[in-house]
C-alpha cells in the first residue's frame, strides 16, 4: 500500500509542477513559470515530443521577462520537438517580429500557412489589428 501512496503523491507533484508551467490562468509570474517548466524538463516528467509545450511555455515566460536569448533557444527547442505544430512557428514568428527580424518572422509565418492554411485568418487578424497583436508591423501584410 505505501507504494500506491508514493505513486499518487508523485503524480500529484507532477500535476502541480506541470500546471504551474502551463499557466492556464495567466496569473503565474514569469519567474515561477520558468522555474516550473525547468523542473518539469529536468525531471523528465514528459518524454519525447510531448515536451514541446514545456519549452514553448518557458519561452513565452522568458520573452515576457525580456530574456531574448533564452526565449529563442526554447522556441527553437519547441519547434524541434514538434515540427508540425503551426502554433509553435506562429509564436516564434511573433518573437522574431518583436525583434524586428522581419525575414525570420515571415519565414515562420509562411511555415504556419504551409502547415495549416486555416491559420491565415489568425495572421490576417493580427495584421489588421496591431493593438491585439503587436507582432506584425503595420507595413507587413500577409499575402
């Protein structure tokens, strides 16, 4: 019986750490998200390409803190872990656009469209309303 209790406790701990990394409510401060995602990655709570969202969430937290180097590294790891996930390219494209790296941003946005053409609407909304998506400059238009 103690083994079952330990297993339950371990599963609960994993759940808490992953939830802090995911930050569904958006109320967790970036340093806490980074810490939770790092702990999840270090403990190998998830394996293989399931780890992409840990990298993606940590990248967003680094980006929110202004840590561009770590943000880009994690966006790249997320894309490497799940290369057919259009949202990852979109998020990295937003990052590149915020750095005024228009060529890299457009490459990622083109990849988004290649993976899932339905996301064109998301990109168009972004371009039409820069206030809700400062990632796309007013001079950049999606073809």
